[in-house]
C-alpha cells in the first residue's frame, strides 16, 4: 500500500508537473486586449484567424478537407492535433488565432504598470523595453507565423510572408 502511494506521488511529480506548467502559461485571451485596442480587435474579428475553429466543424470547408484527405463529416473541433494551430496556446478556451498567438502570452506585459497610456507617452522607449522583457513580441515576423504555417498543416499552402501578411494586417 505504501509502495502504491509512493508510485502515485512519483507519477504525479513526473507527469503532473509539466501539465501544471503547461496549463499555467499566461494567456489573457483577446477580450482583455480588446479593452484598450478596440480598433485592432474589431478588424481582427473579421479575419480568418478569428474564425479558425469554424473550419473544424462538420460540413465546413468540405473541398479543402477532401483535398487534404480529411473527413468533411467529422467534427474536428475537439481533436488535440488540430487544436495546436486552430487555437491560441493550444487551448480551446482561446479559440482561433488570437492576439497572443502572434504577440506572445500577455498576462505580464498587459499589466497597467506597463501598457499604460500616460507612462507610455512620457517614456515610450522605457515602456517598450519593459513590455519586451515581459514577453511582448512587438513586431511579429515570418518565424512567428511559421509556428503554424508549415508542412504539418494538413491543408498546407506555401507561405509567402509579404503576400499573406497583407491579408491580415491591422488598420493604421
Ligand atoms: C490597460 C490597457 C491595455 C491592455 C489591457 C493591453 N494593452 Fe497593449 N498597449 C496599451 C497602450 C496604452 C500601449 C501604448 C501604445 C499606445 O498608446 O497605443 C500599448 C502598446 C501595445 C503594443 C506595442 C505598440 C507599439 O507602439 O510599440 C502592442 C503590440 C500591444 N500593446 C499589444 C497588446 C496585446 C496583444 C494585449 C493583450 C494581451 C494588450 N496589448 C493589452 C494598452 C493596453
Ligand atoms: C497559432 C497558429 C497561427 C499563427 C501563429 C499564424 N497563423 Fe495564419 N492561419 C492559421 C490557421 C489555422 C489559419 C486557417 C484559418 C481558417 O480558415 O480556418 C490561418 C489563416 C491565415 C490566413 C488566411 C488564409 C490565407 O492564406 O489566405 C492568412 C492570410 C494568414 N493566416 C496569415 C498569417 C500571418 C501573416 C501570420 C504571422 C504574422 C500568421 N498567419 C500566424 C494559423 C496561424
Ligand atoms: C497573425 C498575427 C497577429 C495577430 C493574431 C495579431 N497581431 Fe498585432 N501585429 C502583428 C504584426 C505582424 C504587427 C506589426 C505591424 C507592423 O509593424 O507593420 C502587429 C502590430 C500590432 C500593434 C502595434 C501597432 C500597429 O497596429 O501596428 C498592436 C497594438 C497590435 N498588433 C495589437 C494586436 C491585438 C490587440 C491583437 C488581437 C485583437 C493582435 N494584435 C493580433 C501580428 C498579429
Ligand atoms: C501545424 C499547424 C496546423 C495543424 C496541426 C492543423 N492546421 Fe488546419 N490550418 C493551418 C493553417 C496555417 C491553415 C491555413 C491554410 C494554410 O496552410 O495556408 C489551416 C487551414 C485549415 C482549413 C481551411 C482550409 C481552407 O482552405 O479553407 C481547414 C478545414 C483545416 N485547417 C482543418 C484542420 C484539421 C481538421 C486539422 C486536424 C486534423 C488541422 N487543420 C490541423 C494549420 C494547422
């Protein structure tokens, strides 16, 4: 009996800890960014990124699925493989490719002490430095997109950063 408990504890330490570390990754979700970046949020909402979970539903994007040898009648919206790229942080609580999929997990950098309008106006370089140290990717690049836009995607299309970026960029 003692041995069993010991093994249980060992199992928890070995396999439980990475699980906890994973679930505590510090994502806010786009609704948090929305509060202060409303214009960007609204335009993002119209992109395919915001709606990427819809493609996983049965009956959606049937031609693309057939071409990729996927089953158009199947519900893929709980499939852990698809979650990796069709959610943010591999977490169905954050459906679609939200702000933090490109800009980095945001609990730390979106704090009021960092993303603060008056502090930022007074000292933009200093605030920007704090934000970057807290994990903000200010200007996502090709490598940030290729985390998902790669050959592991069943519907992969070669990724030309310049051309594709034009289709999703924020309004000025
Ligand atoms: C409390 C309000 C607030 C929240 C919440 C917030 N931001 Fe910000 N953010 C700001 C302000 C203010 C600035 C400074 C630049 C400005 O005035 O637009 C800024 C700057 C930025 C910048 C850099 C812009 C530059 O000029 O270098 C990025 C990128 C950014 N935010 C993304 C996000 C993301 C992603 C989230 C959600 C995870 C988020 N912000 C949450 C208020 C906020
Ligand atoms: C977290 C994964 C992920 C990241 C990061 C990501 N994308 Fe995507 N992207 C997707 C998925 C999934 C779709 C398909 C959405 C759908 O139609 O269901 C998509 C669709 C698109 C589309 C619309 C389809 C098309 O090709 O016309 C564009 C454009 C695009 N992404 C550009 C980018 C760019 C540029 C970046 C980087 C700045 C980027 N993406 C980062 C996952 C991602
Ligand atoms: C597909 C990747 C991607 C997603 C998703 C994304 N962004 Fe961005 N964002 C970028 C890129 C790339 C830039 C750099 C723009 C430039 O410098 O031309 C940027 C720039 C910004 C900036 C700097 C000022 C500006 O508008 O150029 C802010 C603020 C910002 N993003 C906020 C957000 C918020 C808030 C969300 C979610 C509602 C979001 N982003 C979603 C890729 C993304
Ligand atoms: C490695 C990341 C990744 C994985 C894993 C992934 N996708 Fe995607 N998915 C993408 C990207 C990126 C796009 C945008 C199309 C492209 O590849 O350029 C996309 C687009 C799609 C589309 C829309 C295609 C269109 O042309 O309208 C469907 C449908 C889709 N994926 C279904 C799935 C299903 C089902 C799974 C799981 C079996 C899955 N994806 C797994 C990254 C991924």
